C-alpha cells in the first residue's frame, strides 16, 4: 500500500485481483473498488491476507464509502465479504447496481459456478453526477463496453482518471467478451476518454501512471487507436 500522489493511495492487485485506490482529502475518504475478497482460491497471492489488509485499511483510515467501477468479482468481492461486518456506503452505477443487488452470479463471477450474495447499494450514480471528496471532484462518466454499466471517474482539476476495466496503461483496454460486453461501445468509450488531458491514470489492473513531464499521457489515445483497429471491422 503506498501513496502515489497527494491523497491517493494504491493497493496493488496481484494476479487477477484488481487495484484498490483510497482517495483522502480534508477528512473525507473514498475507496475505489474492493478486490476479490478471498473469493477465488486459485493460486494468485494470499487471498485471506488481502481481505485482512483491506479490512484494516477501512477501519484505520475510517473509510465509510466505497465506489465500484463495475460489478465483476475481482472488483466487488471485498465488499461482498465485508459488508455485513462494516458500515460502508456502496456507490455504483444504476445499471451495475441491478446485478449487484440481486446477486446475479453469472454476471458478477463469470468464470466460476459459485453463488454470489447480493450487495446492498446505498447510492446509484449516473453520467454527469459529481462525487466530492475534499479537494477532489470526480465526475461520473458512463463508459460502457467492458460491461454495460461500467463507470470511470474524471477529476478535471487534478487531471485524474479512474478507469476501472475500460482502459489500462500501455495502450491496452478491457475485454468485451463477458456478459453485456460490447466492442463498439468500448471503442466509443475509449474515444471519449482519449479526448481528456489525463495526467494521472488509475486503472483497475496494471500499475497506475503519472505524467512526470507535466504533459498529458498519450497512452489512452493509444488504447483507443489499438481498440479501434482490433475491435472494429469497418
Ligand atoms: Zn471487469
């Protein structure tokens, strides 16, 4: 766990697990995504340990709200495991919320046949909503493609993008072959994100990237170009 920029702490997602970010500013905090939470027991990292680390981070940093970028198990498993134990407000898009509230197992965990328990959602957000955390103001961008209700968060002032599984560093991007995935939508979402002047990229997997030169990162434009080439046939 380390602070990668002022007010932004990164918990590395090992193996299939996702990155967890903690945003803290002026006494307010928000956790972004929650990892697998010990749901998958095949050989990537020590899951029991990772749920303990997550729980301790929530308690020690007095985190009261968690935003889920989308409903896949590697992002929501931690909350599924901890919700009954801790007082946490869970925020996600209105579309993803429908799957999470009903415990839609084949949507949440497409790889395994195990059952997912429902997750209580406190706040359903939409395109254009703004989430304020101290000095951070995150605008909700609906960026479908990886799933139909995937959201990204854009803080224009700090030029910071939370991208979930829509866009990754080094020109890569999220898969579109799972339930509600859609290549055309993903390319369109990437086109939109490629127009932002991003200096801090906080992706769902791989390492976060921070521009050191002061100029915007070029990798999201690259992701858009690559996706357009690989996913569209016109
Ligand atoms: Zn995903």
